[in-house]
C-alpha cells in the first residue's frame, strides 16, 4: 500500500520535481535576468540622450534668425553661426535672441537627461555628461550645417546652468564684467569657461562633472585660438566695432 501511494504521488496529478526544474528553466529563458534588463535600459536611455542632445545642439538658431533678416551669417563677419556673429551682423535684439536660444539648447539637453535618469541616481552623471557633450558637439559640428558650427560658449553656459546654477550665475556676472571692461566677447568666453571649471572643483561638485567641464573648457580655448592670437596682436574686434 505504501508503495502504491508513493507511486501515485510521483506519477499522479501532482507536479514532480523534474517538472519544477523544467518550468524554472523555461521561466528563466522567457524572462532575461534583471541585471540584463537594467543594462539594456541604460544603453537605450544613453542612446536616446546622445541622439536627442546632438540634434538639439545642431539647430543653427543664429543662422535661422539671420535668414529672417535676409542675411547668411556663415558668409559674413566671422562666418560663425553663434550669437556673437549674429550680434555683430544683425544687431542687439537678434543677437540676444540667438544667445538665449543657443543657451537653452544646453539647458534643455541637461533637463532631458535628468528626466530620463529618474530612479537611476547611480547613472546620473553619465547621463548628464552624455547630454551636455552632445549638445555642445552638435552646436560646434552641426549636421544641418555640413558639420560646421559655433564655438559652443552659449550652449556650454546652458549646460552649466543645468548642472550648477550657482556657478552659472557667478560666471555670467564675470562675463558681463569682462565685456564691460575689455569689450572682448572672446576674452569673456575664455576666462568664463576657465572660471567655471575652477569653481566646480572649489565647490566640491561631483568630480566626473568637474572634469567634464574641464574638457569643455579646453575645447572652448582651442576653438578660440585665433581670437587669442588677435587679442595678443591687438587686432581682435571689440563689441560695437564694425568691419
């Protein structure tokens, strides 16, 4: 009798140990491990941030505004699509508008990264750096302008506004002071970027973000190498000067 019950338990309607193992294996194969899901999610989010931030940064607002005024700013002045050239060629109003829109490209890219990083604090710095870098690269090497563009200062300021508003305010005030004294926009751009990097380290901001801004600072200096030469030679154009 015992043997029959045992056989009944093993071969009857109950679930056997072998069946449990098969079902467990099938469940594992049907649902990827949680670590893999997290990895794929991170990759997808970073890819989205890279693409959206680059395309956002690539929008040539200075060029578009110039077209409304019947001018191609890539063929006049410095040929740059940034706010400084727009200011010189189109006037104060259009120049300020171009500056604000370029700045917002950087800030919006950072806000998108914050939004997509919700619930993944450990990857926040990675998302922010991806967004900021691609917005600046998009402006400097715009896909809509055959990979030509601006120097990335206004967009970099927008990125700084998203990352560290307090540092942004200090650097903005510094830039206004430098321009008021020297009337060199390039001098304000170079020294402002350097000051931003210094303050990020001084205020103990996350090192990954601080080193990212250091890289941006170096890029801005490289993009201004001709301006630096002209300042040294005394041939750099000042605010209000015309060709």
